[in-house]
C-alpha cells in the first residue's frame, strides 16, 4: 500500500511541481497509517543470551509482571540523547517500583560486538541495561526501523504501550510506562495480587513465604538493590498442599533491598533492611 501511494504522489508531484507539500503529505500519511497499524499490537517473543551470556526470554519477564523497554541503537552519536532520556525515565521508576521496569539495549542489526555495545552504554551513562547483539530482536516486529527505536511492552496481554522512532518524548514515555504498570498492578489482574506474604528473618538470613505456591511452575524469588540491579534469584518447586516455604539468602551487604516473589498467579513483595 505504501509503494502504490508513493508512486501516485510522485507523478502528481512532477505535474504540479509542489515537492515540499507533497513530501510532507506523504510523511503524514505514513505516520498516521503506522499509528493505526500499531494500535493494539502485542510484543513478539524472543529467547536469546544477553551480552553477559545469560538466557533472556521476553515473555517470561512479561509473565513475571515486568515492564520491558526495548531500545535499538547502532550505536551512534545521535542515539545518545534519546536513549539517555529513555534510561533516565526508566530509572525514575526504581524508587516506586524497584526492579519492575527493565531497559534492553539491542544492536540494530546485530552486527556490532557486545564489547562495543557495553563500552558505548557505559561511557554514555547507561549502566543498568541488559544488552544484546542478536538478530532475533528485530525492530521490524514493531512496524519500522528507527535510529534509535524505543518500544514499551507489558501487561498480561503483552501489549505495546509506546513505539517511537528517532526521537523520544519524555512525558509520553513516562506516561506509557505508568500505563503499563497500572495494567499490571490492577486488582482485576490475578497475576499481581499480593497473595504471598513475605517475612524476613535476620538471624538466619531467610525469607519466609506464607501462602500457597504454584505446583505447576517453579516459584521465583528475586532480590534487587535500590539501583534496580538483580543481586540474587532463586527458584523452588512447591509440594501439593504446602502453604509455607523458606528461601535462604546469600550474604548481603548492609543496605535496603526489595524482595519480589512470583508463583503462578500470585505475587508478593517485601522491602528488606540488612543491618
């Protein structure tokens, strides 16, 4: 449809000699059509290793109640400002929703080494990002290429809340992430009801979980520091009828942490003070 439209515009352009207005009209048409095309779009799953060698599956993260901000870069100089804006917006949610919003930084066509992406991210002040160079993470899954491109996905339906090419609107991005969080934390969504109650025992460094864990999927405990970094993760299979379980924690430095547990359709969270 885009090619036929462009051809008719070009002919009309040559006859009427009004290239500027026609080009603007074409851009408006493409942008408007793309907007309607992406309305209601859902995320496309991938399961690949990140630049640290850890396996990352997008749908697993979304099912665990995370909001994922997908970004693509060459990396390039012109990408720094939009992606640094994105990074700052993501980090702004750490105080209210620690560990809930993730920023993924992917090479645009997976032809840049992880070491180069790591250096670019670190030197431009984006340390708390998951980085990738893998062709399975495609911009075209979300309509069109951009440099950079930013997409926000989340919620039980794995929907797209934000999709921007080349530039990032700080206010719109923040509102999109908040919308995704609102969908996830809605009481109408059983996946995030705080059915599991967590208590921390300082003497033996354990977290006690009260509530029935899922017997069909492993229950996952995650511990985050205040920078939003995952410092510990543990999984445990529950036994039929068991309503209490214990997770043993590693030695943690003195600080404040956030513990989150996911089990089937249940969720729980606890702030930890390690003294």
